[in-house]
C-alpha cells in the first residue's frame, strides 16, 4: 500500500509558528503604534508580491520583469472604480483582482509568443505601454497623477485610527488569503505539475502535462493577485501617478531581489527574503542609490553562490520545510 | 611494446553518481589501430570522452606522449595532438563543409594535413565544399568529420562509432581511407559497434562490459566465442 | 507632403541608432543565448565614458570614439569572463537576474557619480549642419553620419561573422559548445570576445546617443527596449533584419510624435505589439527564438 506523506517535523513546527504569528499579527492594532502598523502593512504587501512573483518565475518558469504593469493597473482601477464607479474602496480592491486577470488574457496571448529572456523584456514593454497609456488619461491625472478624494477615504471608516486598522487587517487578510491559495495550489496536482515544470520543463511536457495551459493560468492568477495588491498599495498611499504606479524599482527590482535572496522556487523563500529586505532597509535607512547598488550586488552574489537563496541553502542542508508541501511516497508492508 | 603513445592507467569515471568506468586501462602505440568494442552503455564513449578532455576521470591517470593529460581541458588536449571524431559526426550546422574543415585547424598544429590534402583524401568533399554541412549524406558527413579532425594534425585520432548509420559499402571505403591515414603515422582508437569491421581494421582489441575491460588481445588471436562472452557478459 | 517625407526620413535615420542599440544584443543572443538586461545601461555607461573622456582630454566627441570603443570592448571581455560566464547554463534565471542586478547597479552607480542631471555632448558646427537631398527635403548631417555608421557597423559585423576565423569560432561555439572545444576553441575566451564585440558596438551607440540627445542615468532601460523591439520586429538572427526593425520602429515613433508628442513612444510599442501579434517570428527571421 502506498500513500503520499506531506508533513515533516519541521513543517509541523512551521505550521504552529505560522498560526501563532498570524494571531499575534492580527492583534497588532492592540500592541503596535501607527508607524509600526504602516510598516507591517507594507511588509505584507511586499511579501505577497514576492510570493506571487515566485509562483510565476520559480514554479512556472515565467520570469517577468513587468509585474509593475499589474500593480499600477490595480492602483488605477481603484481610483477609477471609486471615483467614477461609486464603488466602495474595499470592494474596488476585491474587484481589481479579477479585472486585472481579465486584462492579462490578451497580454498573455501576445507575450507568450516570446521565450525566456525575450519574454522577460516583453513583459517590461507591456508595463511601459500601461504607463504611457496612464499618462494619457487626463481624467485620472495624466502625467502628474491624482489624489484619492476625501469622501472616498472617509467611506472606508469615519475615524483615522479605524481606517488604519481596517487597512492593516485588509493587508494581513489579503496576504493570508494569497498565501493560503498558493499553498492549496501547490498541494494540489496542479502544484505537482508546477513542481515538475520547475524541475524540468521538457520532461514535464513529455510526461503529459499541458505546460502551455498551466503557464497561462498561472500568469492570469498572478496578474489577478498582483492587481489586487496593487490597489491595496495605492489605497495606502492615497495618491497615484504613472511613475509611481509602474515603477520598475519598487514593484519589480525590490520584489525580485527579495525572492532571489530568500529563495526562488520555495514558498518560504519570499518570507525570508522580505524579512531580510526590511531589516536591511530599516537599519540602512536613507542611503538612496547606494542601497540599490548593494541590493544588486547581494542579488548577484546570491545567484552565483547560493542560487537557491538563503532559505534554499538551509532547507536543502537540513531538509526543512515550514509548510507541509513535500511529497514523500511511503510504501508500507501492510496488505 | 615500447613507450606507448597514449596510456590510460586504471581510470574511474562518473556521471554524477553513476559509475561509468571502473579501473579501465588501455594503451596505444605509435602507428597502431586499437578497437574498443562493447554493447550500448558499456562505457566506450565515456572512455573516449575522458581521453579527449571533455570529461575528467575521478581516479587514475591518462598519459599522452608521457605527459599527464587527465585534468587537461579539451581545447588543450587537441593542441597536444589528440583529435576526436565525435559520435554522430556532429558537424557544425551553421558552417559550410569547408568552414567545418577550417575550424578543425583552430588548434594550429603544424603538420601535413591541409585543406588540399583532406580534399585529396575525400574528393567528394571538395565538390561540396561550400554547401552547408547538413546538406551532406551520412557517409559524406562522416568523411567531413574525419577530415575536420585531421586538420588538427593529430598524432592520435579518436573515432567514436563512425560506422553508425552507414551502409557497409561506404563504411568499407571510409575504413580504407583510415588505413591510408594510419600508414602516414597517425594512431587510431576506434570505438565500434560493428565488430567485424573493428577486428578487420585493428591490431589490438579491448572489449568493455559495464564499465570494465572484459577482454583484450590481438585481433588476430581472439575467437568469436571469447568476444561474445566478453561482449554480453556471459 | 514634404512634411511627412521629412518625418519619415527622420524616423529612418534614428532607426539606424536603434539598430546599433540592437546589434550588440542580437550578437550576444546568437552566440551564447544570453540576453543582457543591462545592455541599455551599458550604452548609457558608454555615453558617460565619452563625457569623461571629452571633458578630461578636451577632444571632440566623435574623436572620443577611438578611446571609448576599445575601453568598452575591454569592459565587455572582463565582464563576460569575470561574471557572466559563470551564469551560462541551462537555467535561464541566473543570467537574467545577474544582468538585471547589473542594470540596477550601473544605473545607480552612474547616479551616484554624475547625479541625475541631464547631459549632452557638443560636437560643434556639424550638429546644426544640414544636407539637402531633394527639393524641400533636408536632413541633419549628424543623423546622416550616424545612419551611415550604423550601416557600416552592421556590414562589418556581418563580414566578421561570416567571413572571418573569429566569426567561424562564434558560429561553431553557438552550434555546439562541446565539439567546439574539441576543435581547440576555449569557449570562455570565445564568449569573452563576443561580449567584447557587443560592447564595442555599444560604445559606438553610446557616443552617438550622447551627441544626439540629452542623457541621464535612468534612460538605459528604454534603450534596451528599443533595441529589443528592433530585434523582434526585424527577426531573430538577422542583422540586416535588425536594421529594418530599427527603421520601422524609428518611423513609427516619428509618425506617432507628429500626431501627438505624447504618442511618440506609445506608437513604437504598439507597432511592436502588432507585429508580435501578426508575425511573431519577425519580418526577416533566420533562427528560431
């Protein structure tokens, strides 16, 4: 008799730690000050963006340097839906996801004609097109951008503190939902297919996996998730402009660095990477371009000497996993 | 035999964890033709790859003209005088026939082999010199691959399964040319699946079986029974 | 009518510059299947190198080519052998991410050294000289020179690729690395030479960029994108196709700009996407992507 075993000691510990951490974080409005809440919300958004990028590049093998297209799209959808559609901001955020996924369909049909690194640059071109189109939208501020009108801000909650709490919980909630969805996906047989694609695409294709279709679906889901987080980000910022919405540095460079340094192709990688990124950012404070130079150098170093990232290094050495995702075939002698 | 030209001294070769060659020893003298035979997967190509520098043995040593070439990269091994005719010909598809021959001379070793001489040896190549290498027939490609290796002016030629996919009549012609080359002083190690041809061309034979030398001896003295036993591991 | 003819002509001429952006990119992809995300930033680096050279030695920018091009070639060789050779392999992630990291480093390094101020190199009277080629049709002398240089560069690369021993080495190595080594080619060196050549072309492109327009540390990615679009429009593997691609891109941008200045870049991107939709292999493809 055979069965597949997922859990290990480390994953049992990991699961407990994750649940504990989530509970502590959910209670944060009680123990954290406003600045810390804002920082935590920002950490959550980067963690989610990185996890989504990890799914796209680390599992489906689609290396995109243009996800800022959907971050910005999500942001502009928020402003458009609330200002012109009269939609409640929270509803707008939830709507932005499926809408971004819809937009990603024609985009995918175009850029999937490119392979490998040319695909990557293609995603960048798409992001540029989005940025240029946004600059042409005078109703949404054109090139200089627009601020979120006061009535819409008030619609979230009547007081400032309540707003901060709601946005914080929304950020935490969305992060938990996205990570949970990721976990469910990776545990499913589609997840198994993705792991196969990650390890050897040609072998996966010959094994009967419809690689093309799976990649397409993953691209859509990632675009949707990224769009949703994008609208959340710009709800937090209260202001949008084409350059901030579609910034390569903020939404791609940092996200990629986080994932690479943490570990591509493992669900825990972005978590480790986000923590390291923010610790560095807080301690190194205002170094501007030097900070980016260092991040670039560290990312290069990690890619050359620890291509599986810091978590990958540790996980491979000790066989750890924080979540029960591994698949171990157990053959027992019973009849 | 006097000082061998090439000596493989009890090498072990691995592909990752897979133990491809175990304690294999072999020697080739000047002007000699040695055949290496064995079933698929016996390790024949691995042996040639180790000799040519494409891979390096984990244990043991390979000595050419007295010098240890075990750790030498392939591009230095050919400069030392060992040229390979790879399995499956592997001509460069982006290059014409003549360009393929010219690139064989990349190592710039001095010697008698020039484009003219190669064209004398294989006139059919001269007729097709400007065609893309892929436009040649199997036999012609084999000739081009041999010519390309000759352009490196080697003292030792490694031939990896040149009989593969070739009609017997073409094969006979190619082996006839090979004997001309040997008469000029080049030694040959020929890995072959075609045992008959191998025994006809070589003076000494090694038979590999699952990574080890199962049988070796003068071609003239080995019996059919010996070879079958060694080949199939019976 | 002559207005449109002039516009199209401008587009054609800048297409030459785009083709130069693209040529180095195309070369590297052809030889080692590497796409250098930092390519555009290296063009900007070359522009700043030209700035430093002209300011410290006081020579004319066009003359600075004599220094910038060999310097960039050296940088290319060192970059390939010191860093990029270690990223090559079956996995596409390392070269992509390493060159992306390089792009960020170069951009911010230039920002630290030179600030975000816009610069431009002045060459003197040749900048405003025009040449009349037909009734009512005038083109700038400098754009014309640059277009002719682009043609010369591409012709030079073609000759090198198909008629020289180095070109043979490039083609053989790109076909089959192992067998190339069996022929005596040190592939590390071959790749180094390919990158040196690519950055030499980048050097030419950078100097002309510096003369032609304002530049600052952040404009690299856009140059990469223009080069990439020219390659895709023209078709992978064909250098003359890349020239055609550059021209088509330049003309699209020029027409777009005429319709509305804000539409200049957008027009180029939209034409690129249209060609990607309708003929993804490009107009004159030679190899499969």
